[in-house]
């Protein structure tokens, strides 16, 4: 009788718990719903137009009461349809123009974000220390940084990239100063010194009062300013998103020595120095332009010291192009913020809508009687709602609930850059040889 020996093999199972938290969180589109949206008041235009609609309803009620007392106040229905067509066309144009501004703002901010991402990635990978035994290292005697020192400089540049988005956000809203909470940890001391010396805060002017940006400034939301970010005597004034309106340089600025005015200063036989601004300490510039200047300057120093020889002149130019496009997108968003729809157009539209709604009860009272009141209310809700939506989205960079969530866009970008610094590897040591842009010899 054979004995069968059975061996039992035990498998050890190791369970590794991985956190399910997403690396980059995104707000997803909600599911399609019809009836819940019909009954929803939060986030709708109803709170914005409830007052004007009730005013029209009360007027229609008064009209119906007067007619019920025997007074003939009816009007012919031959003119109102023509006015309705005109009002409809104006509303369509108004709504389309406002949404174009909203979409352009989102598109420009998205393009700027894309170039910031690309610039951060290229800096993190392509900026590298030349090899120690490279024959061409003698061409760059200033390339004496260690890998750890160069990494700190790259981290500072990536912080500048993230800070550019935050400064553009505050710039578009007319929020000056350096003591905003989201600047903490990403605004370098060099930019703080440049901004404080240039006094980037701007004074309000009668020529820079735009209706589209008047509602964008906020107060009471600033954090306590650190000691290094404070400047004595600084005054925070809530103004618009531009400081471009200035008196043009004229011949009065070009003065001959010893004279008050000069018609042709450059034709003088005397030697003179043209001073375009006698008080340069009073000049100001937007903080995003200071950030862009520091980015371009850092790229220049990297190229000069030999830390960008791996990619050559073409790669360096590509990085500079990213900085240029970032400034271009800031300028495009500045154009949206500083060019509101003409006030006269908005006023005329409201006047036409109001005239139509106040004439409508006199044309419907004869046929509908008291039933005219809900009909006029529905028409008023429709027309005033369209105009209210257009007025709410024409300035996409503000703080209204329907405006672009710039805080979330900037926070996501900052998280992505932090992920690059903490998790993604660098490019490593540079390649041998120098790319002088002349091709292979």
C-alpha cells in the first residue's frame, strides 16, 4: 500500500493600502437634469430680476383694475409687435456679445495656463548642470552651481510660473498689493523688492472708471501681510484693472536747459539729456509683468552660464516664446476687463424692454382681462432674465457666482507644479558638447 505524501504550500498575501485620493482634483460636470433645474432658485437669475419683474406685475395689476372699473385704456395691437421684434434682436445681440466675452476670457486663461505648464516642464527637465569633465565647460566659467543649488533655482522659477497665474487673477480684478494670502510661499523676495520699489499699487482716476470692473474689487479678504511684504505708508486703493490711461509724452517733457518750453528740442546745438519722467520712483507697472521680467531674466542667466546648452538656442527661444505668450494672454484678458459694453447701449436696451413691458398690458387687457397679469409676468421674466444673464457674465473675471472660478484654476495649476517638484524626476546632468546653433561641423 503506497503512501502518498502531500505537501501543502501556503501563499503569503501582502496587502498594500494605497490612498484613493486623487492627485489632481477636478470639478466634473453634473448630470443632465431638467425638472430639478426648473425648480432651482440657487444659482439662477431669479434673485437678480425679482424686483423689476414684480414691478411690472404690480403695474399690470393696476392696469387690469382700472379697466375693470369701466375705463377704456386699451391700445391697438399693430405697433407692439414691431417693438417686440426690435427688442428681441437687441437682446439676442446683447446676450451673444456677453457670452463671447465670457468665452474669450476662459479661452485666454486656459491658453495662459497651457504655456505655464509647458514652461514649467521645460525648465524642470532642460536646465541641467554641465558634465564636470566636459571640454566645453571652460567656455562658461560662471557655471559653478552644484546640482542642489541649481535645483533650488529651478524650484524658484517654477514658483514664479505659478505666481504669474495668481498675479494675473488679482490684476484683472483690480486687487493691488502684495499681501494676498495666495502669494505666500510662491512670490520670491526679488519680485517683492521690485514691486515695492516701483509701487505697483495704482491710484484711481476719473478716466479709469469702468462699469464692467467696478464690482470686482473686494475688501476684508486679505491675509495678514508678512514683514517682508510690508511697505511703509502703502495705501491699498480698490481701482480698476488698468492703469493705462496716462497723459501722453509730449513736447513739454522735452525741455531745453534753462527754458520752460521747447518746440524742437532735438534740433538744439546744446547737449542735453531727455528725461521722459523726472520722478521715476512714482512709476508703476503691473505685478505680472515683473514676474515675466524675472522669468525672462532667469532664462537669460541660465543660457549665459551654460545650463541650457542641452537644448541649444532653439530650446531657449521656445522657453522665451512661452513667456511672451503668457504676457500676450494677460493683455488679451486685460482687453476684456477694460472694454465693457458701452453704457449707452445697456441703458437703451433696458429702456426699450421696460417700454415694451409697460405697453403690453394695454394691448392684452381687452382680450384677456385679469388673465393678462400672469402673461405679462412671464414675458417680463423672460426678457429681463436674458438681459440679467448678459449683464452678469459680461465681466468674467469678477467675484459673482456665474464668473469664472479663477481661484480653482490657479489652485489646480499650483498643485500640478508642486507635483512636478515633489514627484517627477529632473533631466539630470547635461549632455557633452555645446550647441551653438550653427549645426554640425
